[in-house]
């Protein structure tokens, strides 16, 4: 069976020839082109392997193409304002967009706008989902990175405002890029900033694992699938490779280009805007404001191929080509619905007007269904109660066992005392007098002779 084909998907800000181009990674052959707008930075996403979404630069809509109907724009998803960044969940169920300082979450199957998160103080610059779609992260120009649990965001009770799982505030200048590794809730996240640092975090604990200081601002960051290497694109066009497995134990370290000259990719003449690594970690793809996309060999740091564009490159990523991209007969399983600009239920009669039916499984006629957080609290209380019962039961059994052992010790002491008394009586008992020896029938001869002499004298 042949290995899946890897393709590079790229966009630039001019869109003179195309809006998006797809080319085979290793041969450089042009496979597909899409027309109809200018995709902004961090604004390109693949939806469920069937649609290609692109947030239009400086405009308040998202373009959507079927992967095979490349010359025909399928739909424009209207938004309340210009979209600054865009991503989709790996399971294909949700679309996430940054608009000004808010994050909008849509459900793909219905087109409903589920929630608007407004916890950033300035524009949202980048968004990422974890590999299992359980968490998503948002970085903004306010120097903050927020980690959100999708479960808590999708709670039923609208009166409770979602709260981020973690708020990372160690950066001092705007966030430029995010990269989320594999592992779902246990994944590690790399954050890049204009403060010339790249920081590595852990989602489960929220702790900072590593902070690397560079000589220039970092505009893009990525890691290979094994997370052995981290690649950081600088504002001067350099790409720095940080070896995570051989890095010293300290949490903060400065990257010295003169000492680590063998770990720098040089070739771009302007700032690096995007980075992506192949599945085997042997090839690195980079896009830059110098209007080129370069393919690098990671081992030798040599440029393998250069693609020239008509404007600054806004997106460049490596992905496995889905079946719908390679098959001309493929059609999406479901058409894209109309995406709402307002929250579900915000407008009176909105559901009746669209003819939609919202199902809440497990919702009783009286009372409201508990939220996921409330269920979690209930489960925690039950677990604590069970643990307390088990601990109390163990204490009762311990007391019973102690009582049994004390009784056994008392019995052993009594037996020992009885044995001691018996031994003492045996040892201290007075000895019995010895019996005299029986006289013989005839006295000894000497006695007979004496008695005979005494009789003769008489």
C-alpha cells in the first residue's frame, strides 16, 4: 500500500494568480488552485477533509471551497467583523474564529453560533485546537494565551460564563503564533511572541516547561511530530532549531547563533510568517514576507526548493492529502449550512424562522439539565463520599483486628504465667528421705566372731 501523499497548501496576500495553491511536497507539482479572495495570516483551515476555509484579509467573511470544485466559491460565511485568525476542530464538528478581541465558536452541522468568548483585551491573533478537540487555545495582542476546555464552553446553562482552564501571562509583548503538540489534554504547547521568546507549556498542569530567548522577535513556531525539535522563525528571516531532547535542565536559556550556527536556516530576506514540518520530520516548509516559500532539508539545513509568489506569504502548511482532494468524483457528505451571526436563541423566533429543531438528550420536562461542570461536581462528591466510607470501613476493621490481637496476647500471657508457676513448683519442691537398706539374713563374719568372744567371757 502506497504511503499517503503529503501536500503543501499556501496563500499570499496579493491573490493575483490564485487565492490558494496546493502542490505536491517532494516533486513540486502543482495539484490544485482556488480562486476568490485573499486569505489572511493564520486564516487557512481544512474542514473535515471536505472543505477549505479561508478568512479573508481585512474583510468580514470566510470563504469556503469544496476541495474538488476549486474554481467555484461554495459559500461566504458572514461574520460580525474582520476575521483575524481561523481554525477548525480535528473532528470536523466546530469552526473557531477570532474577531477583534472575541472568539466565536460555530457548530458545523447546524451552523449555530454556540458561544462568544470575550476574555482578551486586544485582538485575537492565533487559535489552535488540541489533537483530540478537547481543548483549544487563543493568543492575543494583549500578551495572553488562554486555554479553554471545550466541555466547559459548551455547557447548557447560559447564565454561567465560561472560564479558561489556564491563563498564561509570561509574555510581555503580543503573541504571534501557537503550536499544539499531540497528546490531547497532556499535550505541550509552544507560544511565540514579539518579546523575542518562545515558551513551552504543559496543558495538564499549566506549568511553564521552557523559555528560550532569541536575538530577534519570533513570528512563527512549530515542532516535529516526535517533539524532538522546535523550529522558530525570526523577524530577520532566520529559522532557529531548538533541540528539546538535548536541551540542558534549566528552564530559561538564551539561543546563541554564534555557538549554534549549525542550527540556523538562512535564506529568507524578510520575516518568516509560517512554519510546518513533514510527518517524518525530515523536511521543513517556511513562508516569508519576501514572497517566497522554501522547502528545507532538516538534517543539512539546505534549501531544497523555492516557490515564488506575488505577495507576502500569509499561510504555508504541510498536510496529508485527504481522499476528497485526490478523487475528482468525491463530493461532501453534507452541504455547509448557513452560519449564524448571532448566538443561538438571541433573536426571538430565530429557531422557528429557520425551521430547526434543537434536541437536548436527557432533558426532563421539569427542571433544567445540569451542566457538565455541575455533573463533574456531583461525581467528585460521590467519589469523595465513597472514599470516606472506605476509609471509615477500614478503620472499623482495624479496631476489630486490634481487639482480637489484644485478646490473643492476654491468653498467651496467661499460658506463660501458668507455665512459669508450674516450673517454679517443680523446682522448689522439697526432696523425699532415702529408704534404709534391708539387713541381710546373717551378720557379717567379723560381727559373729566378736559376739562369740563376748559369750565365752561371760
